[in-house]
């Protein structure tokens, strides 16, 4: 029979705090980091997991303590997923929003700098899409998952402003 123990409640609260701190930390790294993990990112993620384990369970190394931490993480993730699904502003904060990298054959250098993407990385993404030159690109967008979507000049109807193009892309998905 399960007996309520305040240490289990403490584990749940510690786990929830750690979940929120790690969520905010990952979000602050930017969408490119999450979508395109390098070996360094993987090592960082593993070390964070190891470092926060004791902060979540404290001195309690029992199976029950581990189960409470795991269940708390699953419940917190389910709750955040539901909230993000229902509230557009929160979704934009948690997931981010697409960033225009190329418009009408011109690189948007300010956005490349903001997203910490080098010109070489952009050109690599263009080559992966079978495009040889930036001048052949109508738009290139860094998506919220870290991938770069590219459309050639002949693939989209002409629009006068980049935000209209992004709206068009969202509607067509």
C-alpha cells in the first residue's frame, strides 16, 4: 500500500522546476540548435541530464522516487504540449517562429546573424535542395524545427512583402 510521503511531493516539485529551467534553457539556445544537434549538443544534453538528476530526486534513489520524477516529467510535458497547442502566443514563445533567410535572391544578413547561421551553412542547405546560387532562391526560411525550407523563384506566386509569402506558406501546409 502506498503511504503519502512529503519527500515524493518534494521530488515532484523539484522535477517540475528542473523541467521548466531546462525548457527555457533549450528555448534560449535557439531553434537551429534544437533542430540540428551536433555531437557537442548531444554531449551537453547528456551532461545536463546527469547533472539535474540529483537535483530532481535529492537523496532519494529509490525506484519510487525515480517513478515520481519520471511521471512528473511526463505530466509536465503533456501539460505544456496542450497549452502550446491551444494558445498561439505561448506556442510562439516556446517553439519560436520561422525566420526569413533569403528573399528574392538576396540574403537577409541580419536574420542569419540573429540565428547564428553562417553563409556557408546557408549555401550548404541550398545545395541540399538542388540550388546552386542564392540568386535562384525566391525564399529560404529557417523553420521552428531548425530545418531550412527553400523555394525557387519559379515555385511561388509573386508577392510584394516577405510576411505575405510566409503567410502563403503557412496556409498551403
